């Protein structure tokens, strides 16, 4: 699984570099969440992007550092950060969206070449893991081994 992720993620990251962008694949869920609704808090980004709050916090911090996002204290709660696309982030959206389209076309091409579409297998694996997390499956396997 790790090798597959490296092959896919590395190629996607290279496509951004080829397009002249300093942009990482991990930014995409955050960008897409902010494109749906803006501004958002870190917690809202995590929920909309389907990532953990620590992952959202780390990713947003990198994106702020790279000038793609802005973070300001919330009006109701100053401890809460309100995240928006920066002027620079907005300016790059056209190029980023072109990369997303090319990546989606490449994924469709890969799916067509496989006997069973990778996108379907991933969706089913995610659904199964949401019903029973992998950690619970490991514990069950250990318990079954102990019972033998």
C-alpha cells in the first residue's frame, strides 16, 4: 500500500512542479473544503476534508507559510483561527484546478486499465474501515491467534 501511495503521490506532486507550482497533494482536501465554503475554522476544514484535526492544523500551517492561505483570530472566539484563501492562493486556483483535472483524467485512465477500478476498491475499503477500523481488525486477529 505504501509503495502505491508513493507512486501516485510522487507523480501528482511532480505534475504540480511541472506546472510551475509549489503545491503539495496534501493541500488539495483543504483547498477543496475552502472552495465549498469560506472562511472555515481548522475543525470545520478537518470535517469537510475528511482528515484529522492534527493533520488539518499541520497542513494549514504549511499552506499559510507558503502564502496560499491566511489565518486570523475568530470574531466570536479569538482562540479559534479562521482560515481563508489568500490573494496568492486565489491567483493560483486556475492552474491548480487544471492539475486536478489532469490528475482525475489520469486516474480514470488507470481505472480503465485495471480489471477492477482502483477508485472502486478504495471507496469500498474506506467504507469497510469506517464500519470496523483496521486497529480493531488487528486486535481481533491477535485474539483469534491467542485462542488457537
